[in-house]
C-alpha cells in the first residue's frame, strides 16, 4: 500500500433498502400532521399528475411548500437519526469502513 487513499462513495436508495417503508413515514410526516402517510403520497401523486412532473421532485417540492423555512438540514438530520433500520444495518457501515481502509479507500 502506498499510503494514498482513493476517495470512494457508495450511494444507497434509503427507502426500503436500509429502513422499512419510506423514511418520511416514520416521524417526519406524522410531525407534519399526516397520521396516515398515504394521504401525503396521494397529494404528491395528484400534484404530479397535474404538473406532469417527476414524482421525487414533486414530493420534495411539496415538503418545502408545506414546511417552508422549518425544513432545515438540522431538522432532516434529527429525523434521520430516529429511523428504524433493518437488522444488520448498524453493523454494516463500520464493517464497510474497515474493509475500505484495508483496500486503501477513503
């Protein structure tokens, strides 16, 4: 090993991969007043049909529209910290980091 670390990124589609369901349904949507997350997603689908847009961008727009300045990086991080993970996820990332160091990846 040369001591040089190669910058590497692994990207996950979080919803349904690391955590059950959509990550918004666990605490963000209930805090916004949606006891049933399906109601929010129905609003997203209706707006998306109306504007013929991309559903992911539409839901992000709707979150920002409904929450305005309350939707901050810190608020999203606090919601993310409370998400339930599938079994094994908590152990996955430390192991992945260890393997990355062994392979000279940063």
